[in-house]
C-alpha cells in the first residue's frame, strides 16, 4: 500500500497528515498581530497551537548547550535579511517539548495569508453549494496544509508561501483519493503525465501558478509532483517487513516523498530570475541526512496515532521493534537517538561546508543548505504540534 510524504493508507499507516475530520474545535491560546505604538511596523505572533507532545524523551537527555547550528540561533537570525519573512519560535516558551540540538524553528509571518489562499482554492474546487467532502474535512485539509507549509518553507516571501500552501492542498487531496481507491476523481488527482485533461482541475490550477512564479524551477517542481503522484498510485502494494533499517529507509524515503519535500525547499528560495538550483553536488550529503531526519521524525511522531488506528505496517518504530524485539518504548527511544545522531552529522557537514574552501561552494548553495536544515527544524515543530498526532497522546492538549 502507498506510504507517501503526505499521508499513509489505512492498511499501512496514517502519515503525518491524515484527513479524518476534527470533531471539536480545540481550545487554544490566541495570538494577535497589531502595530507597535507610534510605529506602522506590525508585530508578528506565532500561529495558535492546541497540542504539543514528545513521543520519546531520553531520561539522560537535556536541552542542548552545544553550539550546534549556530546560524539558527535567534540572535543570529534577527538582523539577517535572509530571514525577513520568518519569525523564530522558542518551543519551550510555547510549551512545546524540544528534545533536539536544533536551536529553534522558524515560521512564516504570513500564516494568515496562507490560510486565506488555501481556503480560496478549496472553495474553488468544492463550492459551498456542491461540497461532497463536508466542512470538517475542508477545515482539516486547511489546517494541515498551512501548518506544514509555514513551518517547512518559512523563508518564502508572501506570494511563494501562499503558493506552497495551495500546492500542498493538491498533494493532500490526491493522496486521499488514491488511498480511498477513487482513481476516477480527476478533479483532485495528479495526472500520470504532463498532458493533463481539463478535468484535472486542482493540478491545472497549481501547475499554472507554479510556472508563473518561476518558469524554469517551476517546470522541475512540476516534474517532481508528477513523479510523486505516479509513485503514490504504484505503491498501493509494497513490503511491510524489512531485513534491516537501512533497507526500510531506502524504501521509505521514496514512498515518503522526501525528494518532493526537498525540491519544495529548493523552490522556496529560488530567485525567479535565476536558473535551476539543481546543481547540488556539494550539498548532496547534507541533503541525504536531512531527508532521513524528515522521514524518521514523521515516523516517530505519528506512531501513537497509527497504533490507535491499527496502521503500523510501515514505520521506523515498528521496523526497529521487529528487528530488535522489546517494547515500542525502547524502539521509539532508538529512533530518537538516531535523530540526534543525524543532527550531529548535519551540523558537522554544514560546518565543513562553511569552513572548507576547496569545496567551491557558492553562497546560493549555502543558503540552500540552511533552508534544508530549517525545514528539518520546522518538521520537528510541525510534528510535535500536529493535532492528528497529538490527539492519540494523553496529556498533549495545551491548557
């Protein structure tokens, strides 16, 4: 069965964005945006969250005091134009457990606009007088698409973050249709080839917007969207048992859609006037580390929800438990250790890139490297606050 970077099927597992309608509107702390007194510059507050949890905290683990990822420390972000479209999040201040060496996460300051753009697309696809999905489903799609976009791609300008939120809606709706076996619903499906039909309404809208934003890099992104769409259709049947964790990761990265996620990171910082950023040989190793971190984070934080749903057929926690025996708590701690080790390797590799002149790395490639690390941090924050994950974890609701 398909296991995508968006949502996993009922037989295998629910991924990080499973679209079961929210039954109740959660209570949460509210933030507002208002100008400073005597100043027209607005103060940007984080998007409200209702849940936060940590699925596997090591008893001996404390907050990192090492200088890992020094560029991602809030004092270093404040004065850099590279981060002008983002706000830094202090997870501890927001009551979000943060068992990671990543100093903080970033969030797009344009989350309200991203919400509006997402709702606009969904209303176009499902008019109020002809909405077979129901309002609760639409609300769930909006919540997931916006939260994922603003945390993984926070360096975007306003136009680009709106585009990403809408693009993720296409991906989520496609994944739902494939999971349900509804392969005739062209309105929400990604076509199997470039020559889409007029009935591929969602894809046609998004592909036109992506190409308008950046014709060169947009064409590459659309190729990856088509490739992932095809993979999600073809992976309806696949292995659920693996002889090693590395074997699982190799399979899981493709099914998870890591390539598409990191292509979106690349597109999020691409200059609309420049050619493609696909020459990433110098940062290829860092990219592979980030992809693994994205996958394992998704697996760790979604595991409780998948257990509750009976869908743990394809998950690193389950694979580790099958290979090593023991409890799922031990397996979750092993995955957490792997994540911390990946972070160590990521920091070491980034440090090597900025200190070794022989790599001939450009400032554009370094910016790309930082954007991938920021996406990893954003994925951690997203996963720790995702309603669909947290609802299965006792005590995760914020008060």
